């Protein structure tokens, strides 16, 4: 009886996470002045999300714009002198070069000023922790602020503890029991298994397993929903299924 083959299974917690979420990062360095959306709110493409303090950038743009006007005046003055004076033609070329430089500086200042208002790059749900924690926070270039996710494109992130790890491969069966709806399990398939254990919740080591929902009839669960996942691996003898942990402890103790 102990040689009867049975599928190896394990239970691990899971969370519904977005698939292919767009990361909204800080395009410039600065301090967050205000946040226009709430966590979990639906946003549209082009909608303002975050405002970074733009006092320095606005002043820099105004100065650059005035310098362009001064350069244009010098070009007009040099143009009148260039008709009768060779030196005036030389001054005209210098004035035109200076005007082009000031225009480039003004355009750059305008671009940096426009970047101080961060807008959504797509339609979706804004995912971030807390609105009040962002306000007043200094941001570095490229630092992640929030993610914009499609609520219909989700996947399952399963955290398999080191002691509960079993042999899994792409396509292994997964049964999901949601805390919000434990009566109706959902079917999923393993898509990715992390090659090493990583720290989670302080000092807990676990392997991250990503699964995709296989149930095409039901609507996808809401983002952030948690539950317990039953992962099914290869078939093993019943004796190994029942005494896997004692055998593992015995092997560690004996060194065999």
C-alpha cells in the first residue's frame, strides 16, 4: 500500500497581483507637493497623478524665456547693422548662435517644468500604499511612485515556504481557495518558479511561484485578494507523501 503513487501537494498563501503593471517613476528629482488620486482609484490616460514642487523649475523657465527675448532683440539690432558693416554681419552670426542657444535652454526648462506634473500613461487602477506618506517625500530620479494596473489582467503570486517546497514545473495544477469566497475554488496553472528562496515578512524564507488563472468562465478576482493555494506536483509513493518531513529530518541528522 505504501508504494501506491499519489500526487505530491502542498498548501501555501497567495495574493492576486497585477500582470504587466506600468510603473510610474519620478522623472525629476524633487519633493512631492500633492497627490491627486487615492489608492485603488481608477485613472485615465493623461490624468494628473502627482505634483512635484516646481518653484525652482518655474523660475528657471521664466528667466530662460526672458533671455530668449533679449537674444531676439540683439538679432534684430545686428540685422540692421549687417546691411552696411562687415563687422555687423559677424555680430549677426554671433547673435543668431546665441539666440539658438537660449531657445534650447528655454525649451529644456519648459520640458523640465512639464515633468513636474506626473500624468498617467494609461488607463487603470493606481496602486500605492498611502497618499499621506507620499506628500512631502523627496524623490530621486527614477524612484517608483506607484503602479498603474489593468484590473482585468491579473496573476497569482504564491509564496511557498522552504519547508513546504515540492518539485514544481510549468503547467503544474494549482487550486485557489480565496478568503473572500472559500466555497468556490479557482483553477490555475504554474507559469514561473523562482530559482531561490527570498526573505519575506521579516525572516521567513519562501520561493515565489507565479500562476495564471485557468478558469475562463469566472471573472478575475479583485487585486489584493488573498487566500490559500493547493499546489500539485509529481506523483510519489504514499510512504514518501506521509513521512516526507520525518524522512527529511532523519536525513539531515544522519547525513545520508
